[in-house]
């Protein structure tokens, strides 16, 4: 049955093929593949996107625990893209006929080359090409987006990347959500209390490689006078050159904070007990580093 399921072409339900017993619309067919790594083990939760001939996304999802994709789609011509962290993306094509099963067979992903790491030495964050942003829930519906405009940071890269360190200092008063009244409230004693706690600081000496371009950067975040352990889920984007020829490293990172962990407990409830401000805050960082001058 498994060989028939992943064969190059199988007949439809009407002819007793692998679609027998499936409720497939008369104008549709089935597209399938199995995603494997270089040693032919299933790649779980690989992301796949199926697009039509015009480039419109028809469906997207993840492979199951056996690395399998099995989807019903309208008859037509498609492009299939499969991606997974640490592997080179796969792109292929398929034509699905009405009442037919089109199998792509085994899609074998190759290990992607590792991006070159920064040279050992002292680096610093380039604030002109970096951003520290956040998103918070408002009245249980909308999301409020903001950022901190003032920050500086240093990164010490050592031969063994896992033993590197970083220190970031953020100007709490530089918070910016685009609304002056809201920003003034966030700077007040109800929230950041910038008069008493003028900075937020993050210090880490733990870089853990999670495979591919993924790293976990764990350290202490001090906010509102309270320090908590925080892990940044980080994607290292590699090295490049700036307009003046200087070497740059880049990464993206995310984490989630809970206000109560840092005694940011101001709250007001609206009708029916809906909180005006959600307890969770998503942090998003886009960072570029350059060698420290001098």
C-alpha cells in the first residue's frame, strides 16, 4: 500500500486505486509526497506550500510525524516548495488530474551549508540598521506594535561560539508606539517608571546551537528593577558587507515576556472583565553587528 501511495501516478477512486474510499470532489485530485533527510529518515514538521501556475498559494502546512504530505486539490498544475530548518529548500512541480493521485515520491532534502560565523573579537550593535520591537494585546482584540529607539550593545565572539557573550542596554524612555499619550503612560510609574528605572539590560553568556542557523541565546533581562532568565530564539542570517565594505553579521530573534514577572502589574478591566492590556508581550529583534572600532 505504501508503494502505491507514493508511486508516480495512481488511478482514481473509480478504478479502485489508492483513492478508493476517499471523498474526493469530482473536480479534484490528490497530491502527495514523503519528505526525507539525507539518511532517509522522515522530516517531521517540514513546511510545505502548494502554489498554482499563477503563483497563488493554494494551501500550506507541515508534514506529519512520518514526513508525509497528502492533500486534496483542484485539478491543475502546481509548484510545490518544501522547507525545513537546516536543509536546502526543495522546489518541484506536479500536474494533478481529476480523480487521480499524483505522487511526487520521496523528496530528499539536503543539509544546507552552515552560514559563516563572525570572527572572534569584539563587535557592537549597529543601531542604525537594527530594531528592537514589541507587540502587546489591547482590550483582547487589537495588537499594539512599538519599539525602543535608543539602545546599544556589545558582543564578544570567541573561538568556541557557545562561550561568547553579549550585553545590551535599552533606554526605557525611548519607547515608541506612535501615540504620545500612550507612550507617556508607558513611561509612567504604572508601567516602566523610567524615572526610577531608566534602562532595560540583557546580559548573556550562553549561546546554544539548535541546529542549522538556529541558536538559543539565554541570559538575564533586567526590567523594572527585576531580573529574570530569558531565552531568545535566534536565527543567524550570516555575514555580509556594508556600503563602505565593512563586515556585518545579522540575526533575528524573538521571545515572549509576561508583565507580572517584572512586577508590571498595572491593570484595568473593561466591561465583562476584559483586560485593557494583555499580560504577554512578544519581543522581536532585527540585529546587525559590526566590528568594534578602536
